[in-house]
């Protein structure tokens, strides 16, 4: 069952990036393997509502949530996600084609809705601005806005792998979260970041799904620390995850997402 913490993490689309602060921070230099520590905050809260670690290693991406105790493995070459519930010791596999089909159907449905916010998300029009002196990127509209502090990256493979994972993770979230809306706005942000060869280090998301006075706003803030090398224990952790992928019972998606007990 999707927890509130998983919802908050998914609402920001599995954002990842570096935490080197300040406009004069040097561009990151890293090889193919790297890790990212993520924190997500709701509104002005000081304590994070969600924590996760995302590890990029040998063509796969391992996303470890603190709560719920869940791991999501993305294998681009195999065109699949593997979801692991480490408490119930079950796994579920979704192909990228299944995820893409769901997103396409969601887009078509959203475009026909009476709710103007939902229709907007089916085909969002966002005003894009980038301040090269500070590295701040913004995408804005009356409905939704992103303000992103970015980090330049010298290695193009990092930007490419980030973009690929962020796009697919945003799409996967629409499958994981009941009642999800189209991920088009998040995909537009991913594209804007990739065009400038940057990754996000802090992201501020504001949504105003209902008009009125005072307007109803949803605000989320995420911070991300990109590390150019793997941490001690990461290889063992991923080896254990690969073992779980073999021994955990394979179940269908609806059985996997059912409440425990």
C-alpha cells in the first residue's frame, strides 16, 4: 500500500541531483557509477517527510526508500522495473511498455476531463527561464511552477542517465499512485535540464489545483546530494538486492500493492 512518504517522494518525480551549493560551484566530474541522497519536504517543514538513496551502477538504477522499506530497480537495457517489498518478501515486474501504455491512456483521459487543471496537465504550457549566472531554472504557469537550483555536469553520460531514469520514474509514479495525473509537466522539466547539461540540486514545486480565494496551494521542496563514487557497502547492498530479485516471490501488480495483512 502506498504510504504518505512514498506519495511525497513520487510527487516530485523521483528527483535526483547534486548538492554543491552556490552559483560558483565547479561542475561535477564523475564517471559512470554514482549515487544520490534525496530528501523531500512538505511545505515549510524542517524535517524531511521522505528519504531515499538512488544508485547508478553498470546500466541499472537502484532506488532505496527508507519508508516504506521498498526497492525499485530500473533496468533500461531489459526495459523493465522490478519492485521489491523487503518486508513481505515479494516482487513485481513491470515493463516500460506497460508503463508507457498506462501513461498514454492517462493522457488521453485527462485531456477529456471537465477539471481545467487536469486538462492542463495533459498538455501543459510552461514559461521557461534560466539564469546562467546563478544556475537557477524556472518553469511556471498559473497552475504549477518549478524553481530549480542546478549543477553543471561535465560528464554527458551522467546527464543522459539522469534524464532517462527521471523520465521513466516520473511515468512509473503514475502507475504506483492511485488517482495520478499525467507526468507531462515533470517531463518538460527533465527536458529543460538536459538541454542545459545540468542536474537539479534543489527543487521547489508549487501546485495550485483549485482556484478561489485564498488559493489552495501544494508546496514541496527536495534536496539532493550527488556523490561521484559509490559508498562503502553499496556493492554489497546491490548484490543483496540482486539476490532478492531472484528469491522473492513474483506476484502481480495488484497483489503487490495491496495493504499488508
